[in-house]
């Protein structure tokens, strides 16, 4: 089979970091037509190309262009949109006055107004110091979502991102578990997960799991870039997910928002934020509290999340900002179920002493500087000081009652820091526009992983009890330092007004280490120790390699784009793959995973009535790590974690949104939209050294993934009805139908399921009331078979539940 790497030597990488020929500057001041005061935050768009600039607090904007004639649109919610045609002859000044609305717009009118003016569901070719030309990108505008954002309901929030597979076992949204295209959704570990452009996962290389997810109530946009994000954001197969938090209000010194939510199973959440701008200072801060009993016995939780942003405009060209995020939550876990237990009662839980705790501190310092009208620079210094603790009785026989002896305790500590510097410049190449990006990333992590005996009590005591239970069999202690240095670059080359290509490359140096010990302790039938040995381990793995890619974009009309890209991917073995002792499966010697991703698609709008993105993809996945059943000497059949083989995953992803109001009703007071998000995906293990694997389906690949719904509104009332359907999928490479004779729920099929969600909201002046019912039909289903915590076994998804939120804004 032909692979992308076979073509690597034919790709020409044009990375230009010097200033080119200056473009013409367009600038001006926007003021209120009535008060004659400057207006901040006005978005300046090109009618054919997207956002060009945004006004500052003095109402000033500027951008550079090669075009001789432009149609500009000035847009802000509180004012009527203004469209102006401009002749550009050298540096050009365009001052404008915009007319405020005579009355306050309804929520329906605001949403419709922005949607009618522009298609804002994709990233532009260039955003600050990032390039997205020729890539499959999707943007979720959270304020326009009808999702249950108080609980981060991912099924609703990501309803218009094609092909995602979501673990749905958390009724509070404490963790995000999304995958897609055959990638394990567990803690979003196959995406590079960022907040405002910097990493937030535990350890990008050694343990890329995201225990912290920003509350959707604080998020402005969720930016999703598929596999080609490996060039700018890391090596991962999934791509990028970036949570862009809300910005300080640029026109007020103080803006206050509070949201209180009540829901099923004792749910209560509070989200309170303050933001504003005063002279050169701006700030945004929030506190989010959640608690509830959970929808199963022994599943109570409590979460506290605080965030603070402070910005300082040092000059017209330089801005400094700092961020601090803290999260702490404690969750009781009722354990997993086997297939028989789920059939008997899907909401039972027979573990009363299992607990999970997170303590997460993130920090970031950013410098954004404009060297010239054509060249932007950003520098992010970021770090994490965090720990996770998992405690409980976790035998793979879920029907065995807890014996109330010492519990298994796993402690992880994560201390990492790094920086990422990016330089983006616009210039001319052979008389045509071009945009070049170069960057570098340094990342250092010093993490520990400890496993041993916990207490024999029922409380969440996360102290090791080695002195009390010295003969506990699952004991290990490892230090896992990691070092990563990367250089990357991309360049948009506009061949003409319609066609551009974007070659790029990333060079990686990775050094992963593991130093520590594990215990091998054997007991006889009476519980006496017959073997007690300490196994020392010290490993260092250094590697360096280059990833390359190529994207292309063709715009036959201003509103239609054909795009294509191909990019290499890589995933290193994580320390959780090899260090932790899991009684549910054996771990064999593992190798890093490699592969390539290809996307080809068409997207755009038709007469402001239909928005669409239709694409096909192929993911070539080599040395995929997974679970399979093996027969060992003595005819023992065990579950094994190993490099299972090479896989091919390919499919069609479609998203079509119909504005029925523009098509059928044509009434400004009414909003009516229908969307369909449909993915057809096929998968196959194409090569494997393991007997019985070749030709099998790949795990976590439902052939049919459908999300569809209708959104409706009348003046200040809005509603949404969404339907979700996923066909059956396997959880292991052996394609087991049931798990080890039905006694364990760790592997086996995940049956097909369908869900219906209803949401509504009403806005009156400074108040907003939201309510809804999730899983309206009360279907019993599950999306996950967990290998370890929060199981092991089947983890049920929430039954029918309701929520009500009151928002007050001043």
C-alpha cells in the first residue's frame, strides 16, 4: 500500500522568515454615529475572505492587503452592519461611523445576524501566529450553542463536529472524553489539548491525558483541527482541540455574570465571572462550583475551578498577559459492570470505596508583539503542577463483592513547563502574496507514578499504607522525566487569487526516561509470602525525526472552498502504557506508533441558505497499540496490551446546515435551522503478527455516526431538538462479542445506541433562563468499557435527566 512517507522527499518546504515587500496598509477609526465616540471590538471583514482586523478601545483598526479593490464589512452586535467598497492605492484611510440599533436585539436576531453575514464555523487561513490554510478545521461558537453548557454536555456541544466518538459516563462534565476516526476517546488523549493556545494535558508525551476541561460557560470558541495539526501543535493523530476562553469586556470596567443550575440527581452548579477593561489593563476571572449525587449509587462529586486572566497593553505593538487556572475535584466511583449486570440493572454500582481526586494548577505568560505591519510574534511560557489519585477495589470480576481489605492506590504527580515561540510574516513571493510561519517549542516534564496499598477504610484517604501492608502485590514507584524540543514551519503560497498551497515540516527531538522499581510478591493459599523481589528498571529512549505535510486550497467562488492536506503523525509510548500493574491484562514490550492522515473536502455556503462541509479522509496507523486475547502455555487465555498491528481507517464526513428561515419563512422574528452531521467510516487491520487480528475491525469505529437536529426560535425564545445515533463498535482488536464469557465487561461490543436531547432558553433584558431534558427517551446504553478506573468494566451512561439554569448579567 502506498504511504505518505514514500512521497516525503518530493515535498518542497518553503519556510521564509525574512521580511518581504511591504503591502499596502488600510486603517481607520470607527465611531458611534450618534455619540461620535470611538467603538471598540468592531470586526472588520473582507466580503470575500473573512476577518481582517478588530478595533481597539480608541476605535482604531489596521490591516495589510495586496488587493486594489476591497468590499469591507464592519460588524458588531449592538450596531447595524456597514458595507463599504474601497479602492486601495498605497496606504489608505477608511474612517466610518456606524449606526446603533434603536432597540435591543433579541437573542434570535443576534444569532441570525451574525450567521447571515458570515460563515464563522471554520478557522481563517491565518489566525494571529498560526496557519490553517488547507486544513480541516471546525469552530464551535459556544454562545450560540443550545447545549447544556453547565455540565459540558459533549454530545450537544460537539454536535456539529463530524465523526467524533464520545465517552458519555459523566453527568457533570468534569472530564472530556472525545476521539474519532478509531482513536481512543479516553480523556481526549489522542488530541493535543490546549487552552488559549498552550498545553493543558498531564504530560504531552509521557501521559497526554486531559483531566482538566475548561467549563463551557467560560469558553468563547472550541477550535478543532484534524490530523494535519501535527505540523504546528505536536505529533498526535487526532489533531488539535483549543479552548479559547472569553475575553475581557473591552467597553466596560466591570461586567458581572452569574449562572446557577439545578438538575437531576442532586446537581447544583454555580458559575460567576467578572471582566472588564480600564486604560491599559484588562481582566477576566471566574469561579465554577459543581456538586451532585450522580446517577448511580456511590457516585457523588464536588468540583471547584478558579481562573484569572490579566492583560496589559504595553504599547500599540506589544501586549503582555498572564493566566492562572486551578481545579480540584473529588469523585466517588461506583465501578464497572459486566454484561450480565448491565442487562439486569444498568444503573447499579457495587463499589462503595472507590475514589478519584484531581488537583490541577496551570499557569501561562504570553507576549504578543508586532515587529512591523507584516510580522507578528508570540511567546507563550506555560507550566503545570498537578496530581491525580485513584483509589479502590478493582478486580476484573465485577460481580465479586468488595472484601474490604486494603485498596489499590495509584498516585501520579505532574510537574512540567515549556515555551513556544512563533513568528509569522506576510510577504510577496514571485509577485504573489505569501505567508510564512516558523516556530519552536521546548517542553520539560518531571513526573512520578506510584502504585501501592491504600487504606482498608471507606474514606478517600490517598496516603500510601506500605508500612501497614508491606506484602501488597501491586507495588511500583517510577520517575518519568521527558524532554522535547521541536522546530516547525509552514508557508502559504498563493499561486493566484483562487489557489494556494501550504507545505510544512516539523522536526522533533524526544527523550523519554523511566527510572524506578516494581515488586514481585507471590503468596501461598494461606497468604504467606513465598516470593518477594524488587525489580529495578532504568530506561532511556532518545529519538529524533521529521514530519512533513502539504495542504492545498482552491476557492472557485468567495463562498466555496476545495481543500486537501496530507500529514505524518506519531505517538510515543506513554509511561502509563508500561509502568502500572493492572490485574486485568498483561503488558508486553511496546513500540511507538506512526502513521499518516489525509483529508480531501469541499466546504462553503450557498446563498446564505445552506452551509456545508463534505470531506473524505484516510488514516494509516502503523504499530497500533491495543488490547487482544492471547493463549499462553497451559492454555491460559489472557488479555494483552501490545502493538497489535497496522490499520487503515477511512470514511466520509459530512455536515450540512439548512437555514430554513431564509428558505421558507422569511420572518425576522423566527429562526429555523436544520442540520445533519453524518459520518460513514470503515476500518481494518491490514497487517498483524498476532493470530486472528488481520482483517478485523479497528476499535472505537462505529460505521455510522449520526447527529441531526432542528433549532428554532421566536424573538427571545430559542429551542433545540437533537438526535444522536451510533452503530455498534468493538472495544478490542480481537473483535470479541462478549468479554471473557460474560464474566468481565472489559472487552466486547459496544452496542448501537440513540439519544434524543431537548433544550430551550428565554432571554429578558439582563436575565436568561435555560432548561432542557437530556436523553429524553430514557434509553439505557453505554459508550465505554474501561480497562481500569473508573471501572474496570462497562461504564453506564446517564439516564433521562433535566437541568434549569438562571443567568444574570450586568
